[in-house]
């Protein structure tokens, strides 16, 4: 694991041509837990306090699902938005890190949103921001284990309405939806978007 420097710097971002998938989302949305689950071992530090991770952490992982053979890609844990401590300056700095990262890497993104809270303005803004940077992204709805069947159908529908695409529902805690998410990642890579 390597860390990209904060403050708009892009040191430490791999430039070896391997595909990169960046995870974006509000602090506490479940990014670290999902990266751990996807890698099936504990590589990502789960943050104790919201907004703690200020660096873009890069995880190199070998993928075996979603297609034939094995291939290597980078999963990149971007700084969480939504609860930036230190006010507007900190938020601007986090954004600068992410923008610098996408400029250099040409990565695709997964926009993680909490399945319990559809329609959050900060998530809608993040989707607009990714589009404005021409980043190809998919929406992932986290923590679906916390929803009843009825809430799940309602909330996934509401997320699709507000974000313009159907989310991939996952529960990192129960392992639900991870195969589907790997397929989504594989398709982003195969189509040259990552
Ligand atoms: P991050 O700040 O986005 O990296 O979020 P974390 O991965 O640290 O998760 C934030 C909190 O949500 C932690 O208490 C996790 O245990 C919890 N969490 C993460 N994923 C899931 C999930 O799939 N189901 C449930 N029930 N809780 C989850």
C-alpha cells in the first residue's frame, strides 16, 4: 500500500498502466470496509473517526472474479467528503487531492452512497463533479443489510432517480453483492474506462 500526498500532490499514484478504480463517498459510507471485503483480507484501515483519512490510499489487488484468469488492478481509497474537519479549506484540499488523482490516473470511479439515505445533496454533487471531470463511474449502495425488503426496494429506486443510474446494492458486512460489484469493476476495466 502506498499513500498519495495530500494538498493536491500526486506522489505515490501508480503510473504503470494497470487499471485503477477509485472509491469516492461521504465519510463513514463504508469505503474501507468494502475495500477489505473486496480484497477478502484486512488491507484497508477502517477509520474510527469520520473524515480521518486525508490521503488517497492505494491498494494493489489481484482479481480473480468477473472474468477469465487473474489480473491486477489498483483500488484507490479517496478522501471522504461530507464531514471535512477544518471547514471549507479542508474540503477544498480534499477535492484538490481527488482532482489531481483523476487527472494523473485516468481511473474510473465507484461512487459509494449509503442505501439508508437516498437523495443526499452531497452525493448528488459528487456525481455531478465526477461527470464534470469526465470520470466514468458507477453508483454502489452500501449497507443494504440495514434495510427491510420494502425499504430496500424503495431506497434503491430513489437512489436511481436522484443519481441517474441503478446502484449496485452491497453489504460488505454480509458479503452480499460483492460478486456483482466485481463484475461491474471488470466491465469498467474491459471497456477501457479504468
Ligand atoms: P469509511 O469512512 O467510508 O471508510 O467507512 P468505514 O468502512 O470505516 O465504515 C463506517 C461504519 O459503517 C463502520 O462502523 C462499519 O462497521 C460500518 N459498515 C461498513 N460497511 C457496512 C455494511 O455493509 N453493513 C453494516 N451494517 N455496517 C457497515
